[in-house]
C-alpha cells in the first residue's frame, strides 16, 4: 500500500539556493526558455562541449565532492555525491527513461512520459525495503514559446500542489507554490555568465520536478512564505562568483560556503 507522506521536495525548497550553488542535490529550481525537448542540450552535439565534471563544496573544515560522468554522446549518465549515486538511463532517441537515486532497496525513481517530443508527465516513486512506498505524478504545462510555466503535483487523483513559473529574459524569475502547508514564492536575479551546466543536458534532467536549471547563475534568491498568518519572515540569499575565460563559474561563494567547479572539454 502506498503511504501518503509529505513530499521531501517542499522541505528542500527552503534550502534550494545553497544546494544549487553546491550542485550536490537533485531537487533544485530555476529555468530557462528551452528550444527543443525537455532533455536536450542547447549546444549542438557536434560542437566541443565544456562539461562540469567535479564540484567541491567547503564550509569551514567540512568538504564534500560531487563528480559527474558522461557517455560518448555527451549525456550525463551518473552523479556521485559522497557514497550516494544517481544514474540516468536513455532510450534510442536520446530521451531520458529513468533517473534513479540512492541504494536499490530505498531508491527514488523519476520516470518521464513524453508527448510531442517533450516531457508531459514525471512519475516520482520512492521505495522502502524494495517495495513502492509512495508515488506522485507531476504534470507539465508549457507556454506557446516552450517554457514550463506550471507543474502540477498529484497524489493519485488528488492535486496536492501547483507550482507556477514566471520568466524574463529567458530565465525564471519567480517560482510560486500554493502548498497549503508550505506555500511560498521565490524571486531570483541572475548574472550574465554561463551556469556550470550551461552546455549539458543536466540542466534539464536535474530539474524534472521543478523546471530546468538556469542558463545563468543565480545572484540573489528571495523567498516569501505565504502558508499562514504567522509564516516566517522573508529570507534572502546571495552569492558571488569568479569565472574562467569562457565565462563559466570557477567558484561560487555564499556566506562561509564556497564551491569550486572543474570542467572537461569533450
């Protein structure tokens, strides 16, 4: 029997900004206008790509490392964060079939369904002792120019939460959740440089539940909570970056935390 639980996604939204900097979590948010399908890189496949292969996060004496591996088609196939691995499987058309994270018996699977060449639904399935423990369905709504403007989170036939996405200049500048127990909206500003996953399909397949990752880097993120009269005060996070000659970030700093990015040209 499926157990109706509070999805981890909503609680992770509280700290998504710092985790986005580290590139060590798979449930971040921000998005950019896409030109093709929901899992295809913007850079032509024949071009030489600069792909993120390692991110090292440091906060005081604590250090964590995340490594990224790609196949011969320059698609992301695995992420190793400490001892936790996420694996990506594709079909013959290059569309993502499955994203699986964590140990086999307690894994979390994301399974996309496609319509007209782009993602229409994503099934999120969690396991406990190798048995399905919870399952949700996320439906995508697109604008006429291809942006993901709404994601509907459903448990069975019940719509739990609707997420709305607003855009300017190709990036998502506002993300709104109508969750009755954790409603909020987040507003973003960006630099004009390339994000770590600028040339990778990782921008799309890491944002399956929240919309594609941004093409630029988030400078500020302000979150306002709306779920109760006594909701917490708004919070604002900011980051600073250093860049290489190609405009990719080399370091990202937020408070006492710094992430160093390493790339490989393919």
